[in-house]
C-alpha cells in the first residue's frame, strides 16, 4: 500500500523477501558501508525551498500541513506573486505601490497580505530569506525589473520593509528575519535587469550600505547570479571589498543535471570570498532544480509534455532521486543553504496540474524527515558519485536511519554492510521508485550484518532500524 509520511490508513507491511534472478545473496560482497557507532558530524539542514505553501486557494489548511511535513529549513521569497495570482505579496512594487511617494511615511506601504503570507510560513517552522526586488517578468513589456532610478530612494523603501518585519514599524512585527537578498539574477538581461551588471554592483553597494547602517544585525547578500560566473562573481566580490559594502552571503543559481555542477561553483566561490576578506560570508545556492533538457525545449507544447512530468523529466522519479543525491552529496560542500525551486508554480512545483503530488514532493519529504529525526551523521562509504548515495544518521533517542538513493541506471540491488545495529533483524523501508505512487512501506529482513535493497532504476529509500 502506498503511504505518505503523514501516516494514516493502517497500512500493512509488505515483507521484503527479495529474490533477484542471477544473484546469490550469500556470495555477494557488500559494496557500501554504514557504521552507526561512528559519529561523523551533523546532518546539515541545507534543505531550503522557494515559495511557501500556496496562500491563495480554498485548501489553505491542507496546503500548510503538506508543506510543514517537508521540514524545510528556509523559504526564499522569490516569485511569490506568480504563485498567488492577484495578491499583493513580497515584491517591492506590491508593498510600495507609488515610487514617487515618501518611503519614510508608513502610510505609503501595504503590508497586510505579505504579513499573513510570511506568518503562515513561520508557523510551519522554516526561516525566511526575503528577496528585496521584483519577480521575474515574462511579459512582452517589462514593468518592474528595471534598475531603480534613485538608489537612495529604493534603499529607503527597503529599510522600511526591514523595519516593519524586524522592529515593529508601521504596525509591524519583531520577527527578526535574518536574511535579506538584494534583487534577483541581475545578469539576466531583459527578464530581471536592464542596465548591465556593473550598474547592479553599484546598486547593491548603495542598498547594502544603507541597510547595514540601520540594521547591523541582519545578513545582507547577493549577487543572485544565474550561475557562478567567474568573471561576474570576481568583479562583484572585489567591488564589495573596495567599497566597504557588507556581503554576509553570496547567492547564485543553477538548473543542473549533475550534483558536481554545484560542487565546482561552491568551491570556487568559497575560495574567492576567503581570498578577499569575506571568510565569514555564507554560500547560498538558493535556486536549483534538476534540468535534463535545454531551455528551448520548454518553449513549445510538445516540449512541455515531453519534459515536465515524464519519469526522466524535470519532475519525475529521476528528478526525485536527484534531489536526495544532491542533498546527500552537498553535505560535504562549503555550502550553507540550498533552496529548491520551487514548492509551487505548476511547471516547477511539487504538485502536478491536477493538484496531486509529484515524486519530488516525497523525496524532499524523505530528506526533511531524515535530517530532523536523525541529525547526528555517522560514517558511511558509498559510490562517491551520483549513482548511489548513502547518508546514515542517529537521533537523540538512539533512532537509526539511512537515506539511500540510486540515480538512473544502477545495479538491481545494493548490498550494505551495517555496524552499530544488531547483526540480524528487520528494517522498515519507505520506498519511492517508478512503480510507486508516493512511498511504499515494506519490511526488509537482514542478517550477518548486511542488508540488501532492491533498486529499480531511480529509487529513494528511507531505511529505519
């Protein structure tokens, strides 16, 4: 029976007496190892997202419960109005509608809907990353993704937003939102910025200095690049150092098909920051998604049908497995945050067009539950690449779990040597693969300190002892 982590249904366990043609279990040598008796640091909760639960809709309670079950660490507020049509949410022009008005007068701001949206997210547990700027514009004419004519005026309205949420100004709150990101993808001409990257650097410097003057306790960051372009990243970091502008976190994006693509960028950015005096600056890979096709493929109806919801497409079982591959592999990167794009929006989100969950929902739920319940990392040995990844964790009351992922074409079974658990027993396994809708629960016996798990192509397994 297929079950989700919310439980329910009184599901019986399918016994995992696994027979695979051509394999003799007794002769199989374990390829992987997990030692629950050897702590190896912490499971890092880098599992952020973009967008909170859908706010505009009749099923807010359900949406909030489903969102909370994912245990995201952070929520980045980008493209929020695109996910909640007709609402005045987050973006500067939605809050401060008249750019000729005085940004020091609280009467010129509209916060009510954004207040309620953020409160809903905070009630679910994650921290907020507030993106100061507009959502991406795909319209023929661009209205808000333009360099503000008056940097000081824009910086002042940004200060008003921070003051409202952290200092109680304008009938506001003291939510102590820590992360404030300046704009989005200024190196994407047309859709996000109109005057060149050098102008964005000047803009960032002006806004960052203004915000840190009044709010030295917050963390300000950018440049929110479409990728960690070495020339642009270097120019930005050097300018921040020269101008004395705060850079508390460096952010960039990537739509990728290998976890190593993030690794290459993260290592480069970390060295760049360290070399220029920003050793304490965090690394935020805060917009990412599995992307096995070309962007041009999404410009036609046929391309959307081919790539959006197929098993090997952007949101199918391959994408689901890729999520946990990345969150497992990135544990060892100098990365502080990784925000999946996105919780919502039909083409990218965790629900299909009809509202049902995609496989990506369950894989992110698996990692969120694993990181929350068993936060002490233990020593593991896996393949060292994206084909098979294994994380082992121990909880505060001795709970022991493994998050095992097989990505695309792998051997039909994975043999794992276990230490720190009884040499013989039965593991409870939650399985996600191409044959399941959601997670299938099964009991898998093991003996002689070895557990053997079936992997039918891309597979996510949460194994509990």
